[in-house]
C-alpha cells in the first residue's frame, strides 16, 4: 500500500500541517515577547491569522489541523504560562471558523475572499467574549473590570490586523502557486 501524495485531500492536510508548524514557530517567538510585555496580544493575533488562512484555504479540517499543531508546539515548548489552555481554546476557535468556512463552501461558494474573511473574523470576535474571560479572569485571576476593559482591545486586535494579514497571506499563497 502506497500513499498517493497527489490527492488533493492529502496535500491540503499536509499543507495545513506545515502552516501549523509555521504558526507554532512564530507563536514561540511572539508568546515570549508577550510574556515580557505582560500580555498575550501577539499570540492571539498569530493564532487568529493562521486560523483564518487555514479555514479559507482548507476548510474545517484544515483550520483544526493548523491551530492544534500550533497549540501543541506551544504546549511542548511551554512558550507561555497559558500554553496548557491553547489546545482547547484554539480548537473552539477552529470549530467556529471552520463552520463558517463550510457554510460558505456550501451556500455561497462564489463569495469574495474579503467577505469570507470578515465573516470568519467576526466569528472569532464573538468567541472572544467568553474565551477572553476564561483567560483573563479564570486563568490569570484578574478582576472582572480588567476583562471588561481588555475585551474591546482583543476584539479590535483580532478583527483588524489579523483579517488584513490573513487577506494578504491568502492572496500571496494563491499567487505563488505553492498550493496547486
């Protein structure tokens, strides 16, 4: 029995795996900077960007593969104090964004890239509401008022830069023909 590396599903899974490794390596660096700066904004930005890219390019399964590989690399490396939370939190984001990707594939396959990314990014922003609470109040032990003050920052941080970065990455990857 041999593995046919030319099948589209296998190539997509392998590419999603490589994006996860790339995201994991970047996460190691940015989470260290976040730790020094006393936050976790860059880690979120990195994760959001790669979830969006993977979901647009590879759908539901691709988003899960990429984010879980990234989270597992961070967990193995203990790149931040919250590393044990990332596999679960990333999975929740990947499920939400992956569901939106599937919906576009089935119901609006001709939708523009901008529309898809904005819908997926909005899904991440909605998921931020409970998940930032888990991180800030439950994991960090910060007061509820800190959560309320930081929530808009997380949502804006996620919506604007990660959506723009994702758009640029997807356009670049498609133009480069790396994925074909």
